């Protein structure tokens, strides 16, 4: 049996570029078969924003407020929090917006996005607006194809 492993990480302002993160995480010069390591630049939240229609509907905001090129957002998490402030849904505001200056996100941030990803988010729509997501999906498809032939 062949096992494939994939890891998805984001720069999250801790690294200047993807190669520096990869250098820290992976052993230098060691080839790792059936292993895929992809990095969302800048944060994985950009992939959530990439499905503009579903994001706008779920957040109950105008679609025009959702960035056209989410991969170019320097701080997508901040963008999401700003959009939550404009939401017409009380629950979105309470869960996503930080409750004080010490929190980076609201208390229900992860719960809201777990639900959103599982039930609302359309990966096919998102990959059309996010080149980094599209590349990640193509890499996974290639890894699966290669692994299934072994």
C-alpha cells in the first residue's frame, strides 16, 4: 500500500517567503516521495475569500466587498474580520470579530469556518479566483495519479 502525505501551511506573516518556511520545515537535500508540501501565501483565509459568492452569502454582505484577487491580500484574516464587521448577521460578528485588543480573532472563528468549509464553500469556484489554491489542487491531483500507478 502506498501512503501519500500532504501538508498545507500559510506564511501567516512569520516568514518572508515560501522557500524560507520550506527550508525550516524540511530536511535539506532529502527527497521525500509521496509527500506534498504547499504553502498558501499569505494565509489560508485567502482561499476562503476566493469563493466570493458563497462567502458573501454566508457573511450576509455584498459580493462587491469580497476581494477580486484574494491571493494578493497581505492579511486575509484581517480582511475577513473587516468584512465580518459589515455583516448583517449578529452570529458572524460575535464569532469572527475579536472581543478585545489581545485576541487575533473572535471566539467562534474556527467553528464558523469549519462549518463554512464543510457545508457552504465551493472549492471549484474558489480555485478559479485563487491561483495558489488551483496550483495546490493540481499538485494533489498529480500526487494521487502518480501514487495510484505505483
